[in-house]
C-alpha cells in the first residue's frame, strides 16, 4: 500500500510539475517584421469612456488589408481593392519608414505616420498607442492589429 501511495504521489507531482499554464503573450515577444491586420481602434478623450471602432474597410471576398513592417525598416499600408468585375487586387498604398527603440515606434510617411508606444507585441497581437492634445483635452488612441496568416 505504501508503494502505491509513493507512486501515486510521484505521478501527481510530475503531472503538476510538467504542466504549464498558458500565457497571454503567445510566447516570447516578437519582432514587428511581418504583416499585421488592423482589427479595431479605441479612442479615449480625457478621462472619459473609450469609444471602439472596428476595422470594416476589408473588401468582401478579398484578402484582409494589412500594414507590413519589413526587415529594412520600410512600412507599407496595403489595402485590397475589388474591381467592378469582382477581381481582387492588392494596392500597395502609402509607404514610409519606421524605427523602433525600446517600446517607442516612430513611423515617417504614410497613413500611419506618428509616434506610438508599443503597448503589446506578441506572436499574434500588436497594440500601438498614440497620445495627442486636441483642444486642451488629452486624446489617447489605441490601434489593435492581429498577425496576418
């Protein structure tokens, strides 16, 4: 009986020791390099409630729009267009340059031009936070992206 208890205790200990909890960061932080699909933007004015706007500009039956960060510090905003006859094609959109130092991302040129705090960067999610003062009120916008597949 004593051996069974020891074996059972060893099995239970091993099960707990070898089982890991899932984490919210999808593994180690990743690089910006790659394609990211915009999903939504949350805007907060002052200390008020935030307003969330889902990204709805994707063309039906086409690929999803994306922002692409290259390994050569070029950033491209790529959108899908659908012609009158239903043919989908990628439009290269605006291009610019980017630099990331610690958690600060600066984009020069293109539709996403600005300075952002990178509040989340994982293998599947990117969050960019931009803060500005408009009419004396602090406006904080958070842009959410998911890793393109």
